[in-house]
C-alpha cells in the first residue's frame, strides 16, 4: 500500500531469505563444532554485533509494544539495510587479503562466479518485472534487493579481476595460504 501497488517481494525472495537463513545457521553450527585454531572473531565485528543486536531487539520491542508508532514495514526495512551493510563489509577482508598477498591462492573463484550469476539474475528479474509491469516502484519498493545485487556485482568484479587479471599466475603458484603479520592481521586458516 505504501508504494501504490502489490508488494515487490515475491515468493522466490522469501524462499531465498529462508534458504540463506538455513545455510547461515548451518555455517554457524560448523563454526561451533570444528576447531578454529587461532582464528578469532575480529574486534570490529564483535563491536558491530554488540551494537546491532541490542538496537534490533529494542526496535523489535518497540514494534511489538507500539505498532501505531513503529510500523512492522519500517522494521523490515531496517533489517534489510543491515543486510546490505553486512554484505558491503563481508567481501572486504578477502579483497584486502588478496591484495596484500598479491595472490588468490586458496580462494574459491567458483563461489564468486556463482554469486556473480546470482547477482545478475536477481537484478535482471527486478528490472524485468518493473518493465513488464511498467512500474518502477517494483525497484524502489525493494531497494535492499537492488542494493544487494549491486554490492555483490561490484565485489565479484573486483575479486574476478584479482583472480584473472591482477594475480593470474599467483593463484596457482603454491603461494602460502597465510599472510604476513601486517596491519590486516588476517589468516585463511
């Protein structure tokens, strides 16, 4: 109703979110079960989590207690913007690590290629629906989906450029998988 049309969110979007949630829970379970060696969650990540969780819980409580002042739709927008922010941050360590080592050794380019294809198809679907329905609010009503597609494509292009253009010989040259003690302080294992 806010955008003057049906919801821009389709069943496949809901399925994608449910699928992503299940995969994330599976990954978190693996983090709890398998030995991580000396790997730890970065302090900035812990800080962001320590800020986002209480704010999100407080916002959810406000939506529950004061639904007239805090519509559920706004809360869903808030969650979608967090998702876009997380997506913007999650690719950066790999990009920086590849740059520091001047190599993509140990890095799975196949995952990036699949992510790139998904980003292209997601944006194509969004734009195609807007053209067919002659309604640009299908894009503006789902800015998170558009933002996720764009962020994904930008980082995927950077990672593919690193792998195939900037460091093509180094990705299979048996480079060590650990970086030097640098300002990044990242390790693959």
